[in-house]
């Protein structure tokens, strides 16, 4: 999304953020033609803007403001026309709008006429300043998008608590304040947001705990709190948000155990990201009941215990079916359907990437950088639609599941920095889509299986083990390293490892002993002759010693 605009050097004190720009909304419109006072207000607003892309060239003195770029008026012939939408999001390479000066002449303007606005989109414009408390008057707003700006200060209480009427519900369904400089806490008065479906506060400086009133958002489908300073525990009131499809609270300061109620109540979840927090305890087995889950990121926490064997219940990860629950937030506006594309930041193939348009295709598990122990459960291999599996930086032991090759969709595997032993399963040669593998710093032994994928990887994928064969320079017939077919473990053969050198020594001793002693025991005459021979040799030896 950052590619959609280029920041400009001038501050943009927008009409919504400082009261001096509210004026141009403050008169009514005819459904047929913009009245003169409304047109003049918009033209006055334009005079205070720098428009490097000449986007507002249609805003002329004698034009109909309902036909101007970015302005949509009500088109119902039975209702007085009002400005219902303003779409000034910047996607031009020249950059967004900027103001020429900070004119305080508009400070006393009446703002109640904002109650007709339904869609307000000012994203990616390098807006600066604070959000005015007058935003609380947008009681008819369906979507507010102020993302990718430089807005600072606290979230106005009026945004979540209507000031015109007590307990008046808000129509807003989509609120996007992503990537600003907003700070402070979220006021605990969200019960008026009855229709809210998408709340995106990613990449800000919000702090404090999640208010319990968030549990009142029973229509909430998408909760993005990524990269803030929220702390405390996830409130149990969130269990009332049973329609949640996405919970992304990564890169915060949340602590405590991962709530088991997530698996019981949020059964529609497709994405659960708790990465980079302070969660501890075991991974709740109840999470495995989330049969729609496609992305599970619990990395960079203090989780302990073993990986639940019930992971095989993640049915959405066991198939290649595409989720129908993501990227479906759309509203009918004057510009046609207004889409709200979901996105998520995921660490896949060793680097962090933002996924949006193909998010519904991604299936990933990341348990890295915890304190997990025990073996990798063989049940994980039933997740044959999984594309990325990261279990690195833990204390896992045992061997890599033998039938990991059945996970035909895997593109990325990271088991590095564990205590895994045994050999690399030969079935891994079947992973034809694999293009990122890290098995470094374990106790793996033997020959690396042959396949186009495994030999084309960087040798660093295998260092810190006792492996041999390409792409490593260690030859399997030298340096004391035996190839896989000569180093079969007792677990695979069902018996002890056989060393034929010692077997041949024992067999030679037995044969030699019975070749000499057998005839003496069985034949009396041979025994007499043998002892006479020993006596004769004894006399000769005695005479030799005496001499």
C-alpha cells in the first residue's frame, strides 16, 4: 500500500482533522445541481491545497460539484441531495495533497451537516495534525479510511461515543486508521459500534489493554492491532465476537496464557496471529478445533510443552481449497462496489512479507522461537495443503516425520536450531514445490536425499549437522560419514546394528577351537598320541633350558 503514494513535504491539515476545513461540507445539495454556496465552499477548500497531480482540475467555478472528481452526491430524486461520499485517496506517483497554509478562519464553522457522509476515504495523503472530535458527528458513515498518513494524538472519544444523542448506535462498518502516529488508549465505550465489521489500527502507538466493551462488537469480522504497544491479557469478552475471521494482535505486549475459548467460540477464524508477544504456557489443544484456520502464527513467545497431536484437525490446512471468508468486505458506493482487501504480515521463506490479494491462498504454521519440546508429531503430515511450516528455535527432539513427503504443497520448511536427530527422510525428495529449507544446527546424520529441490538449495540449509553429499562438499565415503544405505538405525531395522568385522573374528575363533579340540574329545587314541607328543616336547625344552 505504501507504493500508492509518495510523501510530500507540506503538512496536510485536512478538513476532518482540524476544524478549519469543515466548511466545505456545510450546506445542502440539490440532487440535480450543486448550489452556489456549497460550490464556493469546495472551491475555497481547493484554494488551500497544493495539487501536484492536478487531480482537482474538474473543480471549476461554474461546474456542478456533484460531478467533481472525488465527490459523490445522493442520487435519490425523492430526497434532497447531499454529499454522501468523498474519495480523495492518493494513488498518483506525484504524491498526495498538501496545504498552502494553516488558516484558522474556518474554526467556527458548523459541522453538523457531516451526518450525511457515508464514505470518507482520505488514505495515503501524508495528512498531519490530530483527528478532530467533530468526527463523532459522522453518524451515517459506513466506511472511514484515514490509513497511511501521519496523524497523531489520541483517538477522539467522540469517535466511539456519540455526542449528539446518548447511546445512539453508529452505522460505521469499516474503520481503517492503519499506519499513523496515533497513541493513547482505546476508550472503553465501543458498545455503540453495533455494525462494525472491520477495525484496523495496525502500525500505530496505541497502548493499554483492549477494552472489555470490544466484546459488544458482535458483528466484528476483522481485528487488526498489529505493531502497537497494547498490553495485558486478551479480554474474555472477546468470546462474544463469534463472527471473527481474523485476529491479528502480533508485535504487542500481551501476556498470559493463550485463551482456550478462542477454539470454542471463534470457530470461523481463518487467521490467528499472536506473534511477538509474551504469551506463555502450553499451546491450547482447543485451538485445533478451528477447522477453518489457514494461518496460525504463535512465534516469538514463551510457549512451552509439546506440539498438540490434534493439529491434524486443521481441515482447511489439509486441503487445497480456497477460503471464501477473506477479502469479502464490500459496500455499494457511488463509485461502485467499495472493496476492503484484507492483508497480513507473515514470516515465510525466511523474510517478512505482506499478503493481500493472494491472502486467501496462503496456509501457514509458525511456532518458531518458543520453548517447545518433544517430537514433531507425525500427525502434522496430514496437513497436505500447508505451504509453510516453521518450527525453528525450539527444543524439539526425535526425527523428522518419515512421511513428510506427503505434504506436497510445502514451499518452505524451517526446522533449524533444534535437537533433531536421525536422517533426512528420503520422502522429502517428493516435495517438488519446496524452494526454502533450513535444517541447520541439529543432530542430523547420513546422506542428503537426491532430488532437484534438495540439491539446488544453499549449503547453509544443512550446516551444523553430520550430513554428507551434495550440495555439501563432504563426501559420504570419506571423513567417517557413511551413506544412508549403510547406516540403518535399529529403529528402522527392528534389531541391533551389525558390525561384520567382529562377527568374522568370533566365527574364526569358534572354527579354530573346534578344529583342534574336537578330534581330541572324540578319539581316545588321538588323545594318547597328543599327550605323548606334549611329554616329548617337554623333555626337549627342559634339556634346552638346562644347557
